[in-house]
C-alpha cells in the first residue's frame, strides 16, 4: 500500500520508522511519502495560513500550497473513481471505526491531508473532489490541534490489517471491535498473583466451556461499558455475537 501524508510537521511521522509499521516499510508492505506543505510556499516566511474571509477567530490554511502539493501526488488522470483516496482528518468528518479500517485496507493508495489552525480553505476539498475520491474522517467527538495525531492513529489501525504486518493473523480476529464486541480479559502465568487467581475455567482445558465463558465476558463488558455497540448492532438488524 502506498501512503502519502501532507503536513507542516513532517517530523511528527518519524515514529513510523519503528515497531511493526517500521518493519512493514522495510519489507515494502507499506510505501510511505511525507510531504512538507511549506515546501510548496514561495514567500520568505513560508506562509501556509491567512485570516478568514468574513472575519472570525483563528487562521485558515491557504489553498495554493495545498493545490501544488496535491498536484505532485495525484495523477493527471481524470477518472476520479479510480486512483488514490484522499482523507482529510477533521472533527467535522464521519467517525473512524474498525469497519472503516477494514474498508480502507483494500485501497492501493491513501493520501492524508493534515490541517492545522481553524481549517483548510473549502476550495481545497472541492477541487480535490474533482480529481479524486475525498473523505473527511474524525477520530471521535473531541478536538485536536491538528490532523497529525489522528492520521497516526488511522495509519496504525489500517496498517496492522495489511496481510503480513502482524505476525500472527489469528491475533487480529480476537480483538475488541472485530466482532462488534469488546474483547474478553486475558491472563498468563502465574495462576495466582498477589492473592488474585486466574478464573479456574481457563485452567480447565475445556475449550468449549472456555469459548462460552469468553463470549459471556465480552457481552457483559460491552453491556456495561459500551451499550451503544449493542444498540448499533440491533439497529443494523444483526446480533454482534452472530457475526462471523
Ligand atoms: Cl481527525 N482532527 C482534529 N483536528 N480533531 C479531531 C479529529 C480530527 N478527530 C477528533 N478530533
């Protein structure tokens, strides 16, 4: 998968050199390009923002550096339905979920445009949508200073779903959200630690009983902490526990 990131803080993404995603880059599973938006400015101060038309607080990112940087990443090809998907992280976007990560891992080429300040001139979105598919995506209902942290989270969630990035693919299916429920608690040795015992069922060797116990733990936890996940599944006309 090819990933391009446009940002005024390219150093932010240095951490993608390490851990599983760093290894995925070394082995060629992920091909990453980080582009400094300021490289597309022409003035002495490398200005990327200006005051908003119509007044108001804060600064808005100017369209020209965005246009020039995206020109260098996006093909001339007119067919906007093929080619890269451009994602702008934004608290005004659709909410990022595991289901969206699973959808995005099938893309060949993702482009992330990190906004700062009060946002990006609307014409950048409108013009990009002429030549590519565009989605605004939010991490959740809170405000970050810019898109960089959000893009890091999305790349980690998507990247680990690329076949070969996570060593044991079975570890992917037993996680929170993969079956619409929160995951069951995990234990390892010793069986007693500081007076706390591992649930005896896990030592029983009865795999059917263990699977049933884990499912019950998942349901109880989800009901207690995230009842909205059960409501959502019900509204979609399926039981989360019945999903493959
Ligand atoms: Cl994607 N961007 C910003 N700036 N704030 C956010 C967000 C994104 N998601 C949640 N808050």
